[in-house]
C-alpha cells in the first residue's frame, strides 16, 4: 500500500492493536494533512481509514502516542498539537 505524503509530512507514528483483533495497526500524524489510521487486515495488507474513526484533525499534528488512558483495556490515542491548539485524546 502506498500512502501519499501530506503537505507538511508525517511527523509521528504509533503502532498498537486499535481494533482489538490481535494485530498491530498504525496511526500516522500529519503536520499538513489528514491524520491516518492504517487498519492491519493481515493477508490483505493495510487499509487507510480516517474520519470515520474519529481522526478529524487536519494539519495540526505534532506527534501521536498510544496507551490505555481511560483504563478500559483498549488502546487510546493522544495527539500533540501545534502552538495555540489543544492536545486531543481519542
């Protein structure tokens, strides 16, 4: 799968099992375009997903991290944002 580079480039990435199917998915944080979730579909490769997953930030990303922030046993995402913007967690 080829992912076109955003205008500002990818500034962060994180790998975790975001959909609880026991394989590693990826999230790419972009400084100049849409953040992207790459859903690992094993033999089919990765499928790019975006707004339907709650990744709505556009052009403000400065990095991304994953961890169980709310204690529900599932991976959550924390995005660092540029100056004057809030950090987000989904």
